[in-house]
């Protein structure tokens, strides 16, 4: 009889561990997706800023104001790529 309780207990423990792992995975994926959305927002904001700066620069043909915004976009795109790779790796587990 003790053997049956032990098997049932083991089954519950295994199931609880699987559920816990899946909950952790869902939480991690949600956090990563939130960060991806945040990085995409940065990209969009910087794209808009570049457009504004382009207009300002070309209405009187003044200097280049784009280096900082372009660097931010490049960094955000790299971070998006890294985060999406993390998401892919988690899904493949």
C-alpha cells in the first residue's frame, strides 16, 4: 500500500515540476515579448525623430543630425534580434 502512495506522490511531484517549468517558461516568454515591444517602440520613436531631424536639416540644408538616432536604432534592432533568438531557444526546449 505504501508503494502505491509513493508512486502517486512521485506522479504528483513530476506533474507539479512540469507545470512549474511551463509556468516559468510562459513568464519568461512574456517578459521577453514585452522587452521586444519596448525595443520596437524605441525603433519607431527614433525613426520618427530621424524624420523630424531630416526635415529640420533639409529645410535650410544644414549639417547631419542623424548619427545618435541611427546608433539607437541599430542598438535596438540588435537587441530585438537577440531577444527573439532567446524566445526561439525557449520555444525549442
